[in-house]
C-alpha cells in the first residue's frame, strides 16, 4: 500500500493529465473514458481516485487554477522591479495559456460547477494580497493604494483572456501603470 505522500504525488500527476485532457476535449464532450485514456489508467482505477466525473472536473480545475496562478505569481515576484516588463510578461503567459485559463473561467462561471470553484478560488485572495504587499514595498507605496490596482489588473487579465482582446489589455494596463506612477 502506498504511503500518503506517494499517493499525493500520484494524484498530482493524475490531476495534471485530467486537466490537460479537459482543456483539449472541453467540458461538454469529456468522458470518463477520455480521462482514463489520458491518465493511462483503467476506468475502474479512476474511480479509486474520484467519486464521479464532476469530482474529476472540479479537482482537475482546482489543480489547474493553483498551477497557473502559481506560474503567474512566480513570474510576477521575479519582475517587481519593472512593471512594464511585468505586464508584458503576464500578457505573454496569458496568450500562451489562454486555453487553460478559458477552461478555468468557463468552469468557474458554469451553473453546474461555479459555486464549487468559487469556494476554492477564494484562497487566491491570499496570493493577491501577498503579491501586493511585496510590490507595495518595492514601489514604496501603501498596500491600500496599490491593492485596488492589482484587482483591476486581474479583471483586465480575465476580460482579455476571455475575449482575446490584447490591444485592450495593452491600453488598460498602460492606464493602470500611469495611475500607479501618479
């Protein structure tokens, strides 16, 4: 029998494969058979890890949300010294991973899964606040002044990923940067 740490590592791999499969197939077309093929596991083994398709979708999307937010925050923490490069880099990450972000947003706003996704996405506030604290310190600016701009930037990010409107992203992030820099 696997120890709990081994089980978590294996589940992380399974969730990664399920998330990518879900990204490729889409929520409407995905089946247990698709998840089984993506993970290389028998369908009966899938049920060892998950109760049903809904649990796979929710767990995979939670994994994806954590993973892609971590990628963005890691990038952001490395680029707090140049806000223009920070915005350009996040734009590039969004463009490279827009399929994954769109899936997360689609599930988060769906009547079937939305409430559950919003419950686990509430923990993102901690990350937003942590980043804002770091950025505020580097910019010698108060957290209270900067935090609304971080939230505005997140809204711009979501809007532009959903609608593929990158000129709008540039325009809105330039406006945010001007307001921050006074």
